[in-house]
C-alpha cells in the first residue's frame, strides 16, 4: 500500500517533500518593506498605508511595548475588529518578544474574562467605539490586566469620512477614562522606533495564543509558535501557480481575530507584498461594490460568503474575473456551490481544511481540478502527512478507503494547549494531532471528511453523518443553506433534523417535497425526521453555520415535553 498516495496527485508546480525553515513571524513586515516600501500595504475605507509606513509604525509600537514591559512570556491581547491597528500591533508585539492573544469582539463578557485570566494577559488594545470599549473595560476591571490601550476610530478614517463621522456618529464613541491605567494608542507611535532586538527561537517561542473549543466545552488556548504560523503561510504561498510579488490585491472580509484570516489573508498577504483591503465587517451590498470596483486577485471566505455572493440578484454583474485564488475554509463547501462558481465565473474555489491547532491549514484542493474529486477537501499541504486512525483503537492506522479519525503530522501542528497538559494529551499521539473529524483517504490521496465526531448522530445503533444529509439537501435548486443536527428520540435515541433556508427565488418548497427529493440520495435511516424552514440560520462569529444554538433549542423543547 502506498503510504503517501497523494504524491502522484500533486500539482506539477508544487513539491510535497519540501524542507521548511521557520523564522520570526514579524520578519514578514521587514522583508517586504525592504523591497517595496512605497507599495500600498493597507487600504481601509479608502485611506492607505504603504509598507514603509507600516514598518515604521511597527518599530515605534515595538519600542513602546518594550518600555511598558513586554518581553518573552508576556501576553498582549488584541480586542479589535479588522482595522490597521490590528496589523501594526500584531507584528509590534511579536517584534518586542511578546505573545499575542487574539480576542473576538463577539465573545460574551464571561467568555472574555475566562480567556483573559486563563492566558494571563497583561495588556489589551481596543478601539474607543462604545460597543468595544465598554465591554472590555468591564472585563479588565475583574482581571490582572496592567494597561488598556485605546485607539481613536476616527483617526483611521479618510479625511472626508472622519469629518462626517465626528459630526453624525459621535454617539458611537465612548468617553475614555483618563488615568494611568489607560494608554492612548497614538502615544505608542511617537518615538524613533529604536527598539531592542529580541532573539526569537521560532520553533519554541509562542507567537499566538488562539482560543478554541468554545462550542464544545471550556475554551483551550492553542500555543502556536512563530514557525507554526510562518511555515503554514509558506505552505499556502506555493499552492497557487501564478502569484506575483507586489502585484496582488487581497480583500479581508473575514476577521483577523480568526486564525484562518490571520494566516491566509494577513500573513500571506504581507508575504507576497499584496495590497490588503481591510473590511471592518462583511456587508453583502458593500462587498459586491468592492469586488466590482477593485481588482481583487486573492479572496478567502467561508461558504456562507460565497453563497451570498452567488445568490445575489446582480451576481452576474459582479466583477471578479481577476481572481487568481479563491479559498474557502471554516466549514464544508457544498459541491454544487463550487460548480456554480466554475460555470458562472470560471473560478475554481480552492477548498481548504484545517483547524486552529494546525495554524490552521492542512489541506487544499488543487486549483483547476474542481470536477475530479467532488466533495473532497483536497490533498495535504507540502510536508504535511495525513493518517486515518481507528476510532476504537488508538494508534492503529487504517488503510486507504476505510473511515476513521483524521490525524495530521506536520510543521504547522501546535505546541500544545496553554496550561492544559490533559487536553493536550487527549489530542496528541506522539507528534500526530487527532482532529476529531471522521473521514477517509481514497487511493489517490484525496481526503474526504464525513463529519465531526461530535456531530455524529446515532440513530437506532446506526452512525449517521449530518454532512451526508446536508449535501443531499443542498442539491435542491431552491435551497440556500442547510444544517442538520441530532434531536432526542425516545425510541431510536436520536434522529436527524434539518434546518433549511431557501433562496430568494420564485417558487415554494415544503417538507414533503424536499423529503421526496432526497429520498433516493441517502439511506432510509438518514432521512430527517423533521425539516424546519427558517428565514435565517444561526452562524458563528466568522459566518459559519452554527449547530450550537439549534442543539440548545431542541434540548429545551425535549426537556419541556418530558416535564409536562
């Protein structure tokens, strides 16, 4: 049996057996600014910063952080939406020797407080927007955070928008307390940038503490080293065949506080000297205008973003013909959606796969190969090995074609979970990461994901994978989005229930018709016991369809029914 069957399927311009060497991640800014200092690095609502501007700001902020006490082992939290400050502070903290802890503005206060205390974050940066500042101030008051750094939102706006914002939207700005605890972000930049060079060990020093697992239990901080993040960016850089340094434009619809956007948009964008167009929040109409008016060449999103663009009433007028690479991650990409992009725009969406613990990308589908492996997440990236482990016998690897737990070995695999050796031991088998996903590898090396192990539905003793049902329902032309969960059943234990959002098209669809449509596509035991149509489906902070809220709803319904 070929232990690495993907080698024969590899794109001709990519070598799998590459030897990668990690570097300090903040070298990205220095290296790119040294070559193209006058090129635009950031474009935020029309206001731009060159790579030279960003490098200067990073060095100044680095010196200020060092003066405040940031060094190896010190955690600095970033509590920001997509904005220029995120990029500047991220690289400045790393250059100072510190570790970044990325916080989502969408987290609840209890979630934030747990992560701030667990990570031992000492400094946090945020904006003066009331929605952000008020929340994080209440959190840090209950923590050991030493300084709260606050940046003025209006300072990063173009002049005309700054005037309008200050006149009409002052109510959105919080009143910042003036005391020794608060630091004005602008004061970080008011020096000559004469920072102290810190010697980084890329393989050992932690660049990022990224919390994960909040949907299944207590969040865990994945320790990602400089090498993890730097090498994963290199693995992605070599995948598309025609990237030209200093000539690309990438749009950041996804938030940088999510690991997928951080690696695939920010780090990758800086490495190739791209113009990074920063979008604070994905709004469909604004996104369509931007995609049409700007010459975007690189685009990363989640399936719901690709779906929203494809289903817009003016989809045929969206100008995205310049796109060289469109990568989807974060959730399974419907086969029908990928084909839709190929037919309409001649764009092959590259489906990526990975998880926070792998920095995050481990797999990608070869570009221009959309039809041959429909439903696959592609091939392992260079220097990445994939195994299928028997779910009942740890360490027993299964032959190709048999399903089990997908396991990964590669230079992008995390160092472990912060202060949590038990959780680390539960997912690591030597240097191999157990993903918790169930799937198989075919004879040509393509990986297929059947589902998350935790999402598995046990119907009368039969294993039912929600993704199988979701793919069948997604084939109906009136369906826009679908997610399937297991609901309690007194007789069978569990049964599948589908939640469906229809496209905004002429026509109606009911439960009976949809069941008739999928009956020949899946097994009898896989047929949903219920189908519920909704105007919208719950999503996570980056726009992935979320099962968490639906599971809670159904559990509450079941408990209420039992207690009658």
